[in-house]
């Protein structure tokens, strides 16, 4: 495979490099789009793109957001975002354990990204709760924009 294994234990493959020269630092807000698959177990999607969004809605509302360093998304993804730029697309393989979803947050309220459908959440949790299967996950992540922290508790829209 063309995936690069990092020292932290997650792997990645850049599908499309982002805009160079924009560095993501702790406290910056990253707006991103994502999909996720249980690649260790039949490759089932737990978040698929082009799902039931419907064209009438403002696409902006469908994006996910995280403040880097806040621990509100799985650690493997947060690590992966740090070296991405706007417009970048990266495939990220996250092994089960510290880099993945915590076992005590099955609704995924505390640590995301949270699947947007009940069936997606069920597919993800089936794997996370099953020690007999390979719980490795694959995320496709696209950075939409980076909002730099302004030092006053707000953000400068990227």
C-alpha cells in the first residue's frame, strides 16, 4: 500500500495536497468534510458522502468543525489535520485504541466525528464494541478551510 505509517501509529495517503504555507496550530478551527469505513471489518461505511443531504440545504451546515488541540475528534484524525492545508484530501487509517474513538462515549458526543445517521452509528459501534473483529478505521478527510485563532477567543475566517 502507499500509506505512510507515522511514529504515532496512524497511517495516511495524500490524495490531493492542500494549499501550502498555511500551518494549523493548536487553537485554530478546521472546517472539514469526511467519510469513514470499518476497513478491518467488511469495509462498511459509517459515514458516506453524497448521503441524504438534499440540495435545498446550505452545504456549509453539513461540514464538521473542530478546534485543533481540543480533543473533540479522534486523536488519529487530529494528528492528521495538523499537517494538512485548505483543499487537501487525505486518507487516514486509525488503529483501535488511543488514536480512535473512546470506548466510554458510544453516542460520540464528546469525541467525534459523529456519524450523521443512526445506521452509520450502529455500523461503527458494532465494530468498536466487538473485540473479535479488526477495529481499524479508514477516514477520508477534506479540509474545507482553516480559521486561525484571533487571540481573543474568536476566529479569523480562512
